[in-house]
C-alpha cells in the first residue's frame, strides 16, 4: 500500500490565493476549504487509499519560544486564518484523517506520520505531499518521497542530493547555515547554498566540521571567513538546526490502517 500525507496548511494557502472568493450563507470565506476538499477527494478518486492531512491549527509552535523571530500568524489574512478550523471540520466529516497541530507544526506531523508509516512492512511508499524544503529531511531512498502536487514532481533521496547537494539527514544542518526566510531565521553570514552544500557533503553535520578551516580540504570561496563565522556563531547554528529539525516522535497513530479512507455519507 501507499500512504499519502498531505500538508493541509500549504494546500489551504495555495487554494486561498488561487481561487476566487466564495462565501457561505453566514458570510464566511470558504473558497480555499472547498478547493482543498476537492483536491484531497480527487486524490482518493485517483486511487489513494490511505490518506492523512496535517494542519497548523495554531500557526505558532514551541519553536517561537526558542527563537523570537520565528514565524507567526502576524500578517496572515483573517479570511485565511478563519478557514483552518473549517477545513479540519470539513475534512473530518468527509472521512479523512486530520492532524490539527497546536504545540507542534504540521511539518512535524508529516515527519512523524512518515516515520510511523514506514515502520509497517506493508507500506511500499510514503508520499509526503508538500514542496516545503524542510520535509526533504524525511526522504529515505525511494520509499519515503516528497511530492509537489502542483508541479507533479516527485523527489526521492537522489533528488534531494541533486537539488540541495546534501543527503536528507543533513538538511537541518544545511538550513541552519543558509537560513530559512519563510520560517524567520537568517542562517550564518556568508554561508550560501553552494558553500554549505560543499562542506556538509563531506562532514554531514555541524559538529563534525573542524574549527580550523584548513582541515576542511573543501573547495569553497572565502573559507577562512566562513570558518571564522562558524566558530563565532556555532551555538546560534545549533539553535537554527533545532528550529529546522522536524519532530518525528509525535504519537499520531498506532496502526497505518487507521489512515484508510472508508468513505463518508453525504460526500461525493
């Protein structure tokens, strides 16, 4: 069997900005919810049998306590924020498993769901449906993959290496160095995609990078400057890595059969 884990937050944002406004009899904006529901049901009609959708019931998470600049709900359109609980209710009514996250993020739920599902030998593939680069850390071989449903591009482990220049296990370290503007942390000064990939391709994790840049023996521009920045900002790099590391230890479900869609009365 294949297990599909959907980034409901991404899907809601995507449909909100892609679809014309639509309101129900109470005046609530519902276009994005309709779009996501139709999209997920379309996956099921297309043959997906085991599906779960993770959402950010609350945009803020434990990471906001670790880094004040981490992303919040500030600036998000009220009509968009108001559709999160409606989306969760609508998907649940349609018989689709929903994980509304509060302390953790939807990305954490996707990571945890993938880890749990992969432990079941009956599962042939776990397809994490999101283009979010954070989830690249969860990819394993050709069994746990990422799918961008908008572009229909699937990325396996070889694809992660081709795209980022590092193995999936190094993605949190990579993001710690280059930063993630969408999540609100800057990375380290001077550390760009190429230099970060080159160094981590050899050393894999931050703590394995020698303090003396002359020991790197990696071809990168301004190695001495990069080494100095890393030495001065090593603790901050570790903090950024913590922000980028997804929590795969959340007990979302016990048996993958709990993710099987069994239909819902009144839903086409």
